C-alpha cells in the first residue's frame, strides 16, 4: 500500500527541543537494546526515526520515500484506531513477547557457557 506524503507542519522551538530529547532517549534505548537481549532495540530506533520525521522535513521526505518505513507506518496507523484498553493490551503483549525472547536468549547463552 502506498501512502501519500503528509504535509509537514513546522514546530515551535520548545516542541523541537522536547522532540530532540525524546529522539536521544529512544536512540540510547535502541543502542542499549541492540546490545542487551532484554530491550527491543530495533523498535526504539524506529521510534527515534519516526519522531525525527516529525521534527525535520528533510528526514520526513527521505523516510516516506522508503517502502520499509511506509510498511511499518501502516501498522502504526492501524494501531491508532484501537481503543485505549486495546492499545494497553497490545503493548502488554509486546512486552511479554520481549521478555519471553529475552529469557530464551539468556537460557541459550547460559547453555553455551556451561558446554564449554
């Protein structure tokens, strides 16, 4: 599915500063998540990129020209139609899946350590 490029609305300076702080927090969590199996690093990196598209017209035009961004943006927009309760349930399922993956990765790592 192809989305048309949304019109970019410039933000006021306080919003830009808060947005950049949020981008930096997401980037930090994303890098930590790439190192530690407990945090989903790719999700935080995508969120940082998404917030950055709201702050910069250049980044927004680049992002909307990429099919992978539009694919994930479609899923993000689909979730926006959910009720608050359904969003909380969905977020809880994502957290639960991340914890299960982390426990599985930690168990596999510990098995490899004891085998050697």
